[in-house]
C-alpha cells in the first residue's frame, strides 16, 4: 500500500476541470502526496470540458481520513443546481476529523449554503453572493482576497 498522504478531489457532474488542475498535477507528480477522487458514488464524472474522470472512492466508503491531507472541491455547474445534503454531511464528517477543506468558485457557495463559512475566514467572488444565501451569517469573516487560509 502506498504510504503517501492523500489529497481528495471531490468531483460532481460537470465539475470545472481547470480549477484544481495545477495544484493536483504538481502535488501528484512532484510531492509526497497522491491525488484520489471521491464523490457520491464511484461512477465516472464528466467535466465541463468533457473530460471523463474515474472515481476512486464513494463518500459512503468507510474512510478513516488518517492519511487525508486535504479535500478539494472544484467548482462546477451542479453545485448551484443541487443541495447535495449527503455531500454536506460528508464534509462535516471530514472537517470534524481535522481535514482542511478547500473550495473553489461555486463550491464555496455550496459551503456557504450549508453553514460551513459562518465561523471561519473565507472568500469568494463577492460578499453579495454569499449574502444572498439563506442562513449565511459569516459577513464579519469574509475576506476580499484571492484566497484565504
């Protein structure tokens, strides 16, 4: 078994294939990390650019996250069309296990809708976008920057 730390890349239908591409390519090729894909099920997911990606894990797999360095949620069209309550439950579980969660573009709106951004520093395209989401109360922690750690 490979003893590298895993970077989980959560892919949904019509995921933005370009949004995490540099980070995962460098991490997978030039570091001690290996990128694995995860989603609601293990059926392949097709990106907005029509790339088909195999899925390594289902969120229902019994993962203990002891080897998980971070989970990355690239944006995509389906984040705005689906509530993904089961993914939100999974993100709560992985976050409670101490795994950092990174979201890009519309995936940040998903985190916002599910209350993940109310108590931590965060950013997105605009504060107004988050303020339009029901239940958002993290305005004081919004940072107008390209990224927030």
